[in-house]
C-alpha cells in the first residue's frame, strides 16, 4: 500500500502536503480508497469556504458507501479539484497526485505539528 514519506496524515485517512508557504494540499489516502472501493461521486468545498480542523468539509461516495472527508487543518479553501466532478475515479487511480481534493491557506499552521508522519499513519491504519 502506497504511503508517501513526504506527506502528513490523519487517523481518518486524509493526507496533507505542506507546501511550506502557509498553504497545503489535501486528499484521501490509498488506504481510504481501498476501503471505499471505486469512487463515483465527490463533493468538495467551494473556494473561499472556511474550514476548521476536524470538521466534515467534503464527501466521497463509492459503490459501497458515502464517507465524510474531514478538514485536517483549519483555513480557507483556495481551490478544489474540479476535474473530479467528471472523473471521481482519479482519486482511486492516483490519490496522491491527480486525485487531490482541495488546497488550503492555513489559518493555524501550528496544527501541522499534530499530524501523523508516514510511520505513525501506517501503524494507525494497520498497514505495513
């Protein structure tokens, strides 16, 4: 199972790419896509929306179930991956690249310190 070392993670299967400039990109992990199955619909937050760490801010729906995506960090949504409206399966095929969900301008960069590194995420998700 692919768990890139350069990303941060949450126990609820979101990944976070910290760009080092007060912005971050958020998506769901390969573990999440494996558990959900093939995605058929993605509902993303609108640019300009304010999200708070731990709150539901997006929905991904598969043939198996619908699942909330939680804001891993607080901030303002800068962009949402509009391509997913027509190709939600991109999240399954490339969760860490083309399948990103949204980008944030962080309002509390200190929240990054509480996120999991790849080893801690692997342990919490039960993958080797």
